[in-house]
């Protein structure tokens, strides 16, 4: 077992998830299209990559990452380039772009992937991307083996197209996203069986589409939820890492580590182990005792370095909500972190305290809480909201508590 802190985990680095992997592969074998649903850092990309590794002898496996895509044409280019390792598919893809590629002074195989992507993008327009995309899906469907297509970060791409710089859904953005998702839906139906797809992303796809009233465009994709590790799995991972790196966990150490985390998100488990390992190496003693866990948690997991790792949560949240709604969400998350819970009374007080000229605050609160629940910040219990992850709550509280006054203590 090797550390995979911050990286995609496959092969010997892929820990457990036997049932999840088995169920996912069964769905692919059944010809289903899948919407991979999971909160941040739970290993969605790793699960897709491991499934691809195990299916490569039976399927033509393609993976595209849309994190940098800014248009539907970009998606078609990424999908075209993904066929490059498969000669028969790539030859047909090249024929589709023959009018562009014939202008290259070098042979196509001598051109870098980045340069080739630029050349292909130049030959696509807002008018012809769907036609080329239909041709490309037909090419994939002609493969001797079924195609297993994994599409990562589709929600970031759609969010970028859908909204302006203020995070507001625009009419043009909605029109483009509706056209793209309708095109994807049509091809998922037309080539059912020949092409099986997984859609995933580090922000929730469903909340993004809900904000634009486009949820129906993804109804051909069956949701597949990826949960956090249970305590036993997380402790097994810690023990396996300890054996690999020479750490001696004394009885109770791993259980105290999982207790401090509160929710065993794979990335956070790996992050905790890395801090323990670094501390043991620096002091030249590889024994680690339960009474040392709290110090590592407070001094390392919640340190400035820990903040750098967890700040990604905040950045992604701002991306999906936009500046104004992010300000509202920031207050709600800080309230839940400092007070320990977010009751409905706090939502009412926030509405009484603030006025946003262009925002219906009650409606905005509902949308924000949907995102916060879907993306793994909060869960509702007995009419109030609480953090799922103790680590995330403690990190948020340490970051903002000194400058925050709970809503109930403010003068209205």
C-alpha cells in the first residue's frame, strides 16, 4: 500500500471499495449510463480509473477531463483526442477532421497533443460541433468492443458555460447547456449498449443543472452514490500504510485518528497518515501512540498547511455559487462551525439582517443548502443542519471564528 495523498489511486494504491467497484462494473456490463454521485475527495476519479483498468480487456476505455473546457467544441476535441491510443477509432476521427489536419506541415503523429487540440478546435464552430459530435459517437459505436467512456469534471464545464462572472445563470448559458445536455442525452439513447458512459465531477452536477431548471437532461444516467469509508476500512488503510512505511501504531491510535476525523473521507485519511509519518521521521522514532493523535490533528491537520489542502473546498464552493451567494453560504457554514449547528431560526435571522437587491434571500438559502448537502458540507437532522466532517468543521471554525459573531447574538 503506497501513499496516494492528493493523487488518483489505482492498482496497489487503490484501497478497498470492492463492493462499490463490483456494483459499478455490473452496471457497466448491464449497459447502463451512470451519474457518479459523491462529495469531494471521496475517490470518484480513482474509482473510474480503477474500473477502466479492470475492464480494459473487454472494453475500449476512454477518459476525458473537462476541467479546462469552455465550450461544447472543446468537449468534442477532448473526445476525439481520447481515441488516439486506439488506431481504428483514431483513423476514423482523423478522417472526420481531414480538412483541418491536411494543413499540418508535419504528420499528425509528430504533433503534440496540445497543438493537435488547438488545430482541431479551430475547425469547430458553434454551428457544427453537434454534427461532428454525432459523427464521433457513431465512430465510437463502431468499435469492435463496447466503449466505456468516463467523463470527469463535467459539472465544472457546465457551470462555467452556464453562468456569468457573478455566478448568475444567463439566458445564453442556459441555452448552450440545454443544447449540449440534450445532445449528450440523445447520443446516450441512440448508442445504448455500444457506448456506456459515466459522468462525474468535483462539484455536484445535479445542483448545477437544478439552478438552470435542466435536471431532466440527465435522466438517462442512473445515480451511483460513493460513500465515505467506514471506520473499519479507514483503519485498515492506516494499518496497511503503517506496515509499508514502518510506522508502529500502538493500540488505540488508529481508532483515535478516525474519531478525530469524524467522517472517513479517503483523502483526509491519507492526509492524516502523511502528517503522522512526517512527524515520526523528523523525530527519528517510528512508534506512534494514541495520546499523540490530538497534537498531530491540531498542529498539522488544522495548521496553515492543512488549510492549504482544505481551501479547495472553499474555492469550489465559490465557483458553483458565485460571489454574492458564496457570501451567504460563508455565513451559514461559519455559523454551523462556530455554534455547532445551523437551526432554522438562524436562517430567519440571516434573512432579517441582510438585504441583497437582486437576490430573493429565502430562495437563495434553499439553493445554497441544497448545494451544501449535495457536496458534503452539511446534513439535515431534526430540523437543523450540521457538518458531516468533523475535520471540515474544525478547519472552518479555526479559520473564521475569531472574526465571527453568531447570528443569535446580533442586534437586528
